[in-house]
């Protein structure tokens, strides 16, 4: 009854709730809303309903809300693509962290000391472990996206070259971070505790647990410094928005720079450990 007798007040309450709980109106939206409320109020006046359409057409008020088609109906839901990337980078992080802990075992058993005394040092060992972790991570991501394609219809095969590039970049990022953490840790328990904490924090801030678009605006900006966000947005852009290489290049460059930086940290940490023991 309230909506029938006082439609302008009902709509005014709805608009106030939208502005309070979702997002404030822009000046243009506020102007449109005021115009719509004005016409609704005039429609409730006696004898004004017949002339309402003429008044609206003369005013030519644009709609308050615009509808945008984000994807065609034959594509899978965006949520499937998003969470495929989110789960992939989460598993890559965990797998790389635990795989890199062999560095700690080698230090404890004395194998690393003997390798450090050789002419080549730990450099080839570090590179070998890095390549192994990258290949293992790529295999893990392949299984996840194979399920996404077979069960949910995500068209990975159509974008396979760029998907492979993104996957190798994601696996390299996770592998380098795991090796840096293992090189800095002094014991396996310390590394296990730190790796669990770091992976969970990166997952929470980077969008693996909560979609980034649900975060506050300031936190969305902060999350751009998290590798998880790079990987998730790269997969989502590639498989949902049909990004090309030029669109993915900034994200791939960020992954490459982060990978090189973490490998340098791991190399310096291993060398410092050798000097201390010497």
C-alpha cells in the first residue's frame, strides 16, 4: 500500500539505500535520480497520469542504470574462470614452498657444504631446483584447468599458447618465492611455519580466498603488489576477456621481475650461509 500510494517516497528510500550501502551517486546520476523522482511524484497528482509520458519524452531523461553485457551466453560463468586461477596459484604456492625445503635438508645433511666447495657452487643446484619446481607447478595448474575445461567448459585449448606463458610465469613466481624462503630459513620447522603464514596472507590479500572486486577500493590497490593478484587477473583476462599478449605483457613483466628478485635473494642467502659456516 505504501508503494502504491506514495511511490515517490518508496523510490526515494530505495535510492537512499543504494547510495548508502553500495556506492554514492555521481553528479550525473544524482541529476537523473532527481528527475525520475520528480516525474514519479507528478504521476501521483490528480489528473497528471495521462500527461506523464509526454512530460518524460519532452525531458528526454536518460536511464539511471546502464546494462552492459560482460560475456556472451555461450561462455562459462566468470566465477569458474576466476576461481580456477585462484585455486591454481594457491596450490602452486604451497607446492613450491614445500618442494623448496629440500634446500634445508641438504644443508642439515652436509650435502650443501660439499657442493659449495666445488668449482660451480650452489648456482647450478639452485637453477635445477627452480626448473623442477616450475615444471611441477605447470603440471599442477594443467590438472586444474583440465578439470575446468572438461567439467565447466572453460575454453583453455583455444588460448593454449598464451595460457602456457601465463602458467609458466605463475609457476616461476611461486618457485622463486619458495626457494628464497627456504634459503633464508634456518630450520625446517621455521620454514614450514613461515611458509604457511606467508601463503595464507598472500592468498587473502591477493584474491585467492575473497574476490578482489569485493574488497574495499584501497585494498584492491594494495593487492596489486601481491603475486596472487597478478596470476588471477592474467588468467581471468585471458580466458574471460580474451586478452592478447599486449594486454598481458605488464603482468608477465611483473612476474618475471619478481622471479629474478627472489632468485637473487635465494642465491645471496645461500652464499651468506656458506661464509658463516666457513
